[in-house]
């Protein structure tokens, strides 16, 4: 019988990419992931895993260079915050 786990992933912006490695290691050790939940970046990574697109997402992220990352940002220098949110 294969060991199974429920996966709960937290937030953390770019640090949330560590969830990809955690999922890969869990699977490598022979566990079956029965359920996934998460918040913020953890929800994104968990959702991508659940729909079978985590490998493609990881490959896309690894191809990004510094300018690609800057283009993804929605920076603002307004008193209300550093990110406008228009690109969400």
C-alpha cells in the first residue's frame, strides 16, 4: 500500500517556488498526494500540481531572466502600496 499525504502549502511570494521542490521530493519518496490546499503562492503551486501542469510551470519559471521578471511586476510608488494589482 502506497503512503499518502494531504499537502498544505503556505504563502510567501517567490519563496513559494520551494513548494515545487517539496512536492517533487514527496513524490520521489513514494508518497501519494491525496489532497492539496494552499494560500497565495501555495494555492498557485498546489493548483498547478492538482491539474498536472506543475512540470510545465517549473520549466517556464526556470527560463525567465531578470528582465522577464521585471515585466511581470506591476510596480507603483504611490503611498497606498508598491504594487498596483492591475496585472493580477
